[in-house]
C-alpha cells in the first residue's frame, strides 16, 4: 500500500502574484509540482482534474476555502464528492476528513457561516 498523496489545487482569479503565492504555499505544504492543478477565473476544469487524480486516502490540498468553491452550494456538493471518494481535505494546514463526525461538523459550520 502506498502512502497518502497530496493533490494540490490553485485558482487564479485576477492577481498573478496571489496565484504565485498559492503555488509556493502548496509546495511548502508538500505538494509535488506534478500534483498541482489549477484554474483561471470561472473555469473549474482544473478542479475536476484534481479530483480525478485523487485516490481513496489521498488529500486534496488548497490554500483557502474560497479557492475551492465559489459558493456554499458548491462547497456542499464538493463535500459529497470528497466523502464518496474517501479523500481528506487540507486547507492551509488544517486537515479534515468530511466522512467522520468531526469533519462533518466542521463543514456544516462552514456552510452555515457562508449561507
């Protein structure tokens, strides 16, 4: 059995320096260059590719939640995908598993706060 892989995701909205900072932070968090996926503006193709690269036990890694989902509804949908795929989420350096009680509570709190 292989260890947990870190799959990174970055999202460029407008500021290229912010995007470079996201990439640098993902590398500092231990994500290999070949395992970083990204999107530009409204595109979500990179996120789809990142999720497709995730195997059970892997960890999707982002620098902040706003890079991951543009709305509470999108975050809720993504939570279901992570649970179904048995993938944990690393936001910055906060790791959570949305499939267990603690992780579900955290996601529910986030969803309530952003609704």
